[in-house]
C-alpha cells in the first residue's frame, strides 16, 4: 500500500499559523514538538511531519476502511533530510520526503518508498492529476488509456479499473494549494 501528501509552502505560510503552541499540541506528540523546536527550520519540520502523518493516514484508511481523526496517533521520526518513519499502533511505515522551494511531498509505504512508482510535485488542477496518473499507469503497464478509469470507495480510497476490472495497484493522490501529486505501487 502507498500513501502520499503534498504541502504548498507559500499557501501554508499565508493560511496557517503553525507556531501556536495549542495547535502544535493537538497534532504533534511531545517528542515531535521537541524535534521541531531543535530543528534548524521549524516551519519546514512541522510541515514535513504533517506530510508524513497524512501519507501514513491514507494507508491507515486503506487498511482499516475508516477514518481516525487523531493526528497524534501517527508518530513521526525523522531519519535524515529525506527518510523518515511513521508509527501507528503496531504498524511502522517508511517515508521519503522531497522538499523544494515550493512544496514538501511525502510518499509512505510498508516497503522502501524510494522505489514507489509515481511523480511528485506536479502542478496540475485536480482533474489533470487524475488524467496524468492514468496516462502514467497506461504507459507503465501497457494498457490503453481509454480502458482505464478511477473510482473511489465511501472512504475516498481510489482504485484504478481496466475495462471495468479493478487493478492490483495501490494509488494515492494529494493536492494542496497550487500543487498536486500521486504515487502508486
């Protein structure tokens, strides 16, 4: 399974004040707050952790078929500038994050996320990202683009269909501000 997230940094700076201690205490554990305080760029660290939590949350929904409205349930650990881990319950996921001047994007998997197929940081409208995802799957798996479609469950978990049959792919899509991204395995 795969989960992903993308954070538009300029949009986030304009719309969310992540420096409020009350907000941080609602979404981060004490150890995460300490790591944020000790980091050289607290703004980037907060949003990288959030992106990691969101990526893991998308896998959680695929596994549990229900929503869990507690960001602190998803505990992040930063390994280096790109790699990290998210723990929830007994599950441990590996993450790989990419930061540019415009966005932070994370892919989470139970396996090595660096080898997850997909693209990061595509600046497309939401509908265009769906088309781009299907075109990538068609090319990678040698399917006719017109034979592919996307459908979602009630929990908004997306699935790809080929000629009406669900494909054995885990996909995740995310959009925020001016950016959209997807990943699949």
